[in-house]
C-alpha cells in the first residue's frame, strides 16, 4: 500500500505492518481499546501491544488514555486521514484484510459499515430498509443514542453514518435530507372522555393540567416545541413519566398513563386501531427533518454509499 505523503510528524514508514494500522483505525473509530478488540477479533492485550508497537514505529503518542476509552491526539487525526481510505478500500477488496476481518476466511467478509441513530427510528425504519442488503452480505454495526452524542462520535471516527434529528453544523460533514416527522398530541379515548368538557371550554392547551404527561426527557424537548409552535405558549407542566425511548412512550400512553407528543409514524397504528386519539389537529402540524450525516472520508467505502443510497430511496418512498 502506498501512503499519501503527510507531515513528517505523522508519516507512516513503509515497513509498518498493515495489521498495526488496521488496529489503530479500529481503536480510532471505536473510541476505546475494549470496543475495538471484538471488532478486530483480537484480545485487548493484543490490541494494546499492537498500538504501542505502532507508536514506537512513529515515535509519537496516538491516543490519550482516559478513565473510559481513549482520546485521539492531533497526530492520530492526521494518521487516520492519511490511511483510512486506503484501508477501507483494501477491506472492500480483500475481506479478511479488512478492518474487522483479521483471521477470517478469505472472501467471507466485507468491510463493516458503522451506522448510528435514534433507537426508535433505527428499529422501525432504518433496519427494515437495510435488511435486504444484510441478506446480500452487507456487514453492518449499529449503535443508538442521542443526536449530539452520536455526531461527536462521528467526528472522532466511531461511526461512518449517523441519522440525525437536526442538520449538523460544520462544513466537513456531508448531510443528506431524509424524511419529515410530524408530531401529534395523543391520549387514550378514556382520558379524552374524562377531560372532554374542559377541552371543549379551554382547548387542548390546558390538557396537561388534567392528564399526566409522558415525555422523552426531563426537559420535555418535543412537548415544549409543540406548545411553542402550536399554542404560542410556554409549557409549564412537568413529566409524570419520563422514558428515553419514544416506543416506550407510545406503549405507556396506549396503556392509559396519560398524554404525550409523539411522532405520528410511531403511533399511527394505535390511532388507526382506536387505542389512541389525537387531542388537537392544528392547521399546521409541527414537523422535524431527519438527516443522514456522513463522516469525512467515508465515501471511500462503497458499502457506505450503498447504505446511504438505500436509505435515501426508502425515505423518498415513505419507507
């Protein structure tokens, strides 16, 4: 492999074992030696030894060891930019020479695509859309979490694709629009009947004073935005139930816990079945645009582009 010339502080010597570079890139992307070891099919002591050997070759420290994981040094960022595209290309061609295929059967594996996003969207839309690619041999590693955390991890190389609930800042990130989520205020028919008289007199804005509120987070980000957008008022209520998974919120509300503001796609089956009712139909429902964000340099992996194109097509078809 011929490496592109780089600053003298980071230039990899020609006699550096490719496995050392693959180990480095796995640690760089995973964020810790512990997380990288199973991806490489190596023990953690072996990963540590290989990383130290590479640092001795380069005469530079590549990571700052933290209580949990590692933080890439500026030299590590330069080295990753230098070698990632080459190693990803080799992974696509060689299978077992790939980042997570050391010691495998020739031709048995392709390079793994690292994708992350909100758990609800990943489980209900992203994974079904990508299932045919997995059946055809795509290697996919999926993580879930909150958008800010996942975008930070993308920037440090842990993911190649992130489904983001907002458009990220920064020119280095390639961003593709996906779908629009519409949000609705829902509860059960039983709760609706109990507060119907008050609804008729004062409108849906006061419903949280009479019905327990189920929320995604303590600061009520979705509900607060709905109140501000639809009613033009500040939401003063507190959540009676907080669950960091909107599928859990749907289940709790449908079981009678109270009311919530939810993406319509997550609760449309319950609405159609009569288990949930929409408390308010505004002239213009609040929406949010999801985006697919690519890590810089990820386009060098053809499987990343395959996943990107499949998700864009699926979103265009309404999933």
